[in-house]
C-alpha cells in the first residue's frame, strides 16, 4: 500500500471540518464534545483510505475505496442524526464503535487478501 501525503492532509482537513460541523449542530447538548471527537475519528478513519491510500492491486484499491465510501456515508448519516436528535452517550458510542470496528476489520481483511 502507498499513502499519498498531500491527499492525506486534504482528508484530515475535510474530516476536521465535517466534525466541526457536527459539533456545531450538537452544540448546547450535554455530549457535544464527544460528538465532535468521535466524528473526527470516524471521518478521518474512512476518508484517508478513500482518498489517500493506493494498493498495488487495482481490485484491492477499488474494494477498499468502495468499503470506505460506504462506511463514510454511514458515519455521516449516523453522526448528523445523533447531533440533530440529541446525543445519547451509550447509544452513540456503541453504534459508532461497532460500525468503526467492523470497518477496520473489513479493511484489514481486504488489504491482506492478495487474491481479490
């Protein structure tokens, strides 16, 4: 796998901007800061593989990008829904943590598999 440094910086900045947006939507609620921090982790974790990582195999790169895009969209919907309707700490942490761990597991399996 190769990582493009410029696209990594762009991905991180985009993730920070989106997380700031979710924080502003949740502002005034009890757990707005947690919403912002978790958004940074989830958005950064999916945007960097989506935009900045390239694998030697075109098929593996495509699979990683599709996986990252699907989970990025899932996280956008999830975080903005929680921010709009109220951040309830246990549900927010459990739902997003499980989704992020599933993403990381699938990302690892796809990147490790040489036969895709």
